[in-house]
C-alpha cells in the first residue's frame, strides 16, 4: 500500500514538473520581450525543476543520491531567480525598452487607419 502511494506521488511530482517546464517553454517562445521571458523562465522553470527533483528524491528514498538531489533543488531555487534578475537588470541597464500593451494597440489602430485612407 505504501509503495503504491509512493509510486503515484512520484508520478504526480514528475507530471507537475513536466507541465511547469512546458508552460515555461511556451512562455519563452511566445512572450514579446526579454523582461516577460525572464519572468516566466524564472518562475515556472524553477517550479518545474523543483517538482521534478522532488519526484527524483522521493524515488531514490533514503540514499546519498536523494540528499544530493535535495541540495540541487535548493541550488536551483536560489540561482534560477537570481540569474533571471541579473538578465533583466542587464537588459534595463543597456537600454532595452519593454514592449507595452498600449504600443501594440496604437500600431493596430494606425495600420487600420492607413488602410482605410487609401484610394478606393
């Protein structure tokens, strides 16, 4: 009974890990600028790695490898958001402007107005 619960806990943790990593991947591909991409990569990727490493640690049980996995988990929780912050700060210091939602709406209105002002 305990082994079945442990098995399903491992499956659920690994499933959440894959899900959050997939969401992070889609976010990095779809989001418009470095700031939004760094945000999604730091949060969802950290959760994805956290859940996956927790599942691996649970699968190992009480072994040395499980201790190393938990240490790796803490390392990921500290370094991943710090790296994303460093990337976003570097982008801000070099003058990279964020893409704002208002800019996209103005561009669409301008293009529509230009298209209707053309010759009939």
